[in-house]
C-alpha cells in the first residue's frame, strides 16, 4: 500500500517538476511571491477546516501506518498536499491566464459590474447557510456541509474584489481549474480505491477538488487584478513591487477598488495603443514574454514610436508634418520641464500638467491617445531618448543623406538606440526599487541598451532596402559604401526602382548592414547578464527574433522584398532561446 508520502513523490511532485520546467521562462518574482502568498494563506485557512471535520468523524483516506506524523487531528501530509496542490494549480493556471494585459479585463460598466459581483455572492451566501445546516456531526451530509460553509465565505471575499476580472477570463480560468481537478480526482481514484466509489463520497471528493482549485485560481485572479490596478493607475498606487507590508497594504487597497470607479480613459488609451500595434509582428511576439507591469509600459512606448513614425512617414503634406514635429518637441519640453539632466528620472509617480488644447487641433484621436498614455508614465523615463527619437524624425523629414558609417550610427542611435534606452528605464523602474545593483549599473546598461537598439535597426535596414526605396524614396545604406554612389542613389531615391541595382548588389549591401548589426550585438549582448534573471530570457528572445531575420535574408537566394518569419519559425526561435540559449546567461 502506498503511503501518503509515496503518493506525493510518485504523482504530485513529479507533475509539479514538469510544470516548473515548462513555466520556468515565465515565472518571475511576482509570480513566485503570488504563489508563496496563496500557499501560506491556503494552509492557514485549511487548518481549522481539516481538524474540525476529522475530529467530528469525517471519513479519512489514510491509516496511521501510512503517515509520517499527525498535527492536531490531521496527518502532516495533508498540510503538505495543500501546499503542493496550490503550487500545482498555480503553475498550471499560469500557462493559460497570464497572457492578457490586466487592464483589458477591467469592467467599467457599473450596472453589469454590480450584477456580476452581487448575484454570485447572494448564491454563495445561501450555500454558506445551507452548508451550516448540513454540517452536523455524524450526519450523512456532514462532509458536504463542511465544504460549503468553509469554502463559500472565502470565495465570497475574493469574488467581491475580483469576480468581474475572473469572468472576463472565464475560458482560460475554467481550463486552469479543470486540469488540476481532473488530475486530483485521478490520483484519488488510483491511490485510494477503497474510498472512491460511485456513491456520494466520490461526488463530495470531486466537489472538494473542484472548490479548492477554484479558490486557488480565484486567488490568483485577485492578485492579478490588484497588481493590474497598480500598474495601470500608478499615480494612485505609487509603490512598486517589493516584499513589504507597504506593498501588501497597497495590493489590498487595489483589490478592493472597483474598476468602474477608476478613470476608463486610461485603459481606453492603452486599448488604442494595442490596436496600433496589432500589425506589428515583432512586438506581438515579444510583448507576451514580459510580466504585466513591463508589458503595459512597453505597449505604451512601442505604440508611441509606431504612431510618431507613421505620423512622419505618411503622405500628408510636408508643412503639416513639420508642424506636428514642432508640436511634438513642445510636448517633450512640457513633459520633462522639471528634469535637471538628460537622464534624470523620478522614483515616484508624478502627474504631468499639459494643456492638451493646442494638440487637439492638429493631432488625430489615435495620436492624442498615444501622447496621453506616454505622459502618464513619463515620470520614470529620461528626456534625452525622446529628443533623439524626434531628431531622427527630423532627419527623415529633411531627407538627410546617410553619407558614411558615422551618419549611419548617429541615425540608428536616434531612431532605435533611444528606444532601447527607454525600454531599459522601464525595467529599472519596475525592478529598481529593491534591486539596487540595477540602478547602480544604469549608466553601463544604458550604453549597451543603445547598442542593442542600433543592432536591431541595422537588421531592419538590411531587410528594408527595397521597401524603403519603393514606398518612401529613402535609403539608409551609407553612400560611401556604394559601388556607384550617384547612380545607386538615383535608382533608390529618385526612380524608386531598387531592383534595378540587381540582386547581387542588394545582397551585398544587405550583408554589409548585417555585418555591422552582428558587431553591435556582439558588443552589447553580454550586458544582458546584468539584468534580473527572470528577464534575461525575455530580452534575449526579443533580440534572437532579429537573428532569425538575418538567417532568413542570408539564406534566400534572391534578396526578399521584406523578409518575415513564419509563426513556426518564431516559435522555434523562442523555444530555443527561452529554454536553452538563455541558460548560459543565467548561470
């Protein structure tokens, strides 16, 4: 006969090990803290329940010789099982529920919010009362009554704060509950056959596993909703993640906050940013590799870069483009008016006062939405990269020629190195409060973030020689590197006929850009080791997708018009990077 410990070793722990291997690249410190908190609360909440129903004669599934020890009335393995089940269910749930941005699951409609909140709470209150009447020792319904009057109050509390959030993710949450429930039922039937029959006790056990897994998943939703409120409304919830009472108190306040009482325009601007990025394959793939806080900031930043890039690349008249450029520079001056230096940032959220009226007359709704979103997170971002970004746009508006490698490096610094620096400051803000080493190395990391951004942009230039010419009449390949500068520039910028250069020359020019990109990556990728371990795989994967583009361009016998990776290729690159290649940077 298997002992309780044998069951844990043979079944529960082995599955947990597999789930840890699967989720390793995505389990960050927030997830670890969440699982730890839920496990601790689960044990504390289970102690009186387990002891009460065992003390009053509820059927147990173990004999004295099959347990290590007994605490109170309950085998110590039961308490261990509570922790293991919580960890197992949390890991399983993380595979399905963590991919959506939290604010997209907020419900701002007060009437539906109240209905979703109070209708289940009313039913659960009835279940609590019914369970209390059934929980009579030695009665047939004793165990069922204990389950109902023990679980319902906890579910009521969690549902009050996170029920609407849970419902928004009902499909993924249902899968998160169903998998562990079926698994626990299978273990119970396989290892405790004498106590598992087709009668009421079997149904009660199924109900118990369902209810406990529901509680774990709902607890995870409660945590995710609270953290989602914090990162969405940073001005009202200024404390970043830390293992402290201050952060826990803020999480409780955020959990109790009803989304409909918060400004919906904040989330609406984020939704607009996501629509802007819906056609961005690179971002659409890499976005999901980061935890909710960083993901939200990157959505805002990348959308801002996409909106402003299209603002100056579209076919509107040059006068209007120049007016928008000047207004954009004014916007940057207003947002960062109180900064003492190029890379001065604020450690706590500060609201920026901006007179939006002068922008409303010239900017589209989408542009205004993106600018508003950036203004809300600008307090932890430096001024210099934004100035560089718009210097790059001015370069494009003036059709400034890239004459040599120095010009090329300057341009890539403007339009891509700056974005790399901004992404770094997102990481510093979300992690810097309790990782002082990250703040101390800010200058070193900023330098290499610029190089990473430059390297990625050089890959874009290598890929877009044809499309830049045909659609924009531009060429970012240095004139000094061309075989016939005058003729090549005429074909690329005036005739907009890049194919006239011939496949051999296009491949040659592309290879030169790739060579420079490789050098930038070689010089900078080592700095990734300085990042928090749970971010290394995600950052590296984002860069490796561009390595995949390089391989695609080089392997194609004819220079492709605009090389793009298939979904399968992206998946293979991500799996290889997250599970294999990233290990060398962690250990």
